[in-house]
C-alpha cells in the first residue's frame, strides 16, 4: 500500500472543479459513516442523497453510488483526502 498525501490525491482529480468540490466535502458532518482497513477505505457521504463511496488503496480504485460521470468523483476524492489526513479514522 502506497502512502497518499493531499497533493497526490488532488493530482488524481479529473479537473480543478472536482478538486475544489472534494475539499468542500472534508467536513466531518458530511460523513456519518467512515471505515478503513489495510486495503480500503469506505464511507457514506451526505449530499443531496446519501452516497456510498469506497476506495481500494492498491490502485487506487474508486467506486461511488453517485450519478457523477467524472472519475474519480468528488466523493471518492474527499474520502481519500480524509484518510490521507488521518489514516487512523
């Protein structure tokens, strides 16, 4: 598993708008559920709906239940940013 920094996560963003939106989702109240193991992180992000988001850390590989056509979406980026900031959560 490779370590992730804020910079390396934001470099995965498909565009600047996605990176900015992901930063806006960094509030703990947006994530009523967060979990992590040695190989993945997951959570539920409260937006206009409750989106289930997972990141396989070996890729990283992203999956989210949101309808975004951007990949990775802002939820996946935000989840990985939260984990990069505090891997023990």
